């Protein structure tokens, strides 16, 4: 193999090593981006679940309030119920896993029972049957609230678990990408060293060949 061919071969191998290093870096960034997106989605799902949990507590609190202030707080209660319905519909669109849908079904079922009983309680309040209102709110209505709140808490816990798992996956992916990049970079650096040594040897060989060449007449 000629000196030029050896030099070209060394250059080609070195360039290939640098390209592989760049490719691994790009691949690693892409993987980390995907894992970060999963963490983001899990965090958004957790936020939706926590919002539902708050909504359930909120409309229950305002129902209790209008039961004791002779209906003055009912408009606020109805506004809270509307917010819950909007947030529930959004959460159903976003959280589509079977476990999530089952928990949302439980929340919605308890809410439907809650509102059905609320109609009865409000009718009793308008008729002046305040003792019946208290009995409904402190008995079966409280059970409906507990069902909805428990299911909302389970959903929030499920989403919190997803956030933890996705965050762990992201950290593991980051460590793996860093290890691989360090390994490939070390190989690329070794190839550069080999190139420099090869170039030096070839230069010495060329000098020796020139020295041995007989002088021209």
C-alpha cells in the first residue's frame, strides 16, 4: 500500500469515527427528547386528576353552604358544578388508558347520583323542609361525595405513579446516552491519535525514502 493510500485510509477511519460520535449524540438527544415528552404528558395528566379532585371537594362544599344559608350560595354551587363538568370532559379526552377511564366512570357515576339527590334536596329546601335537607346532605349525599372523592384520589395517585415512573425512565435514558456518548467519544479520540501516529510514521518514511534516493546527475 502506498503512503498516500495509507494516509487516506487513516483519514477515512477517523472521519467515520467522528461521524458515528455525532450520530450517537443526535440519537441520544432524540431519545432524551422523547422521554422528556413522556414526563411532560404524565405531569399534565396528574394536573388534570388533581383538578378533578379539587372540583369534587369544591362543589360539595358549596352545596353544604347553600343548604345552611337558605339557598343563597346555590348559584356559586351551580357554577362549581359547571366547571367540574367541563374539566371532566377534558380529562376524558386526555386520559384514555383503561385504568384512567374506569376511575373516571366511577367519578361520573358518583357525581350523577350526587346531582340527582341534590335536586331532591333543593326541592325540599324550597318547600321549607330544612331538616330533610340536612338529613340528605349529611347522609346519602355525603356517601356520594365520598365515592367521587375516593375515585378522584385514586386517579391522582395513579397519575402521580406515572410521573414517578416516567421521570425514572428519563433519568435512566440520560445516563445510558451519556455512557454511550463517552464510549464513542473515547473511540473517536483513539482514532485521532492513531491518525496522528500514522501520519507521523508516514512522514518519517517519506523523509527516509527521500534521503535514500540517489542524487540526480
